[in-house]
C-alpha cells in the first residue's frame, strides 16, 4: 500500500497520486468500517462527457451496516426499487435523491445480498475544478457535504448501480492509505431516528482537513483553499 503523504489542507495533492483503480476485492471485504476508513485519501473520479477528469480526494465518509443498522436504508432487510442497489456486489455505486433537491453518492461494499454501504460526505477538489465551479457556484464549500460534492462532480441517478471498476465513475488509489493517527471519528449526521445506533462513531474524516463537512473544533473557521 502507498503511504499517506500527510494530513489536510491540500496535502493529498502534494504527494504522488496513483491512478490505479481500486480492485473489486477492496470493496467486497466483510467489514464496512474498514472500507469506510480506507476510502479516505482515495481519489473519486467522474469524467465529464468530453472525457475530462473531474476528481477529488475523499476526506470524509460514513459507514452503514444493514440490515441491523437502524440508520441504513436497508434496516430490517427493507428492499425497494431504490434500496435494491445496496444488495449488489461490493464496488457498485449507490446514488439516491434526498430532500427533493440533492443527490448522494455511496459505495456498496461486501458480497451480494449483504446491504452494506459507505456514504461519501466530502472531497478535497483535485482535477476539473473550473468545471466544478460552473456546476456549483459559489466557490464556498464546493465539495464539502454529500449534496454539494454530487453537484460539483455531476453525479445524479444515472450513475446508480454503476460499476466502480468501469468507465463512468471509479475510485483510484490516489495518495494512498491514511494512517490511523490522521483519522478522526464521530456520530453520523442526521440519523436521530436510529435509536441505539445514533451514537455509533461511524463517521470518519481526515483530521485537520478543511474540506470536511462537519469538522472537529480544531478545524472550524479555517478557510477551504481551492487551487486556481
């Protein structure tokens, strides 16, 4: 595994970035928390129609472990037209629409019929930044938050069930694995309905990174610098 070049504030872009796609085996592992943790520091790529790379380093994730996790769309084994994607093979994109206005991008993990998924909550912009700005003005918080990053990268329901080893959307090794010392954790966002699962520390983020959507106190108030 490649080593992380250092935490936060543009550090992902300073180190060497591998363009090797993550293999199927990365996604099909049984522990969704491990996958959520190891997605940090990887590069999410959604090419534009003309082939231009639009990408960002993953800096914040949330793990969902259905069917027992009450915060999961698949809690209790729920299967609907929307949630059926969660039962696909690990390495499948799960994209859904919320609040009547935002898309959210998730990575399905584990084997078929086991509804585990990781929500991508925030990215640090790397490539195609001018295109991101045109899609989601203003510049502030360009990719900080699951709805914002989908707007900036042009993600919508057309990418639901896309194979992450394919050519429409994928995740690369990027700057490599982030060490445990650079990762913070806390409760997931917006799941007050989930009873005993509310306090699970299954939201993970790169400590000190200013692009995190809901940072720890140490990063609050920092400017999110986006390269020109």
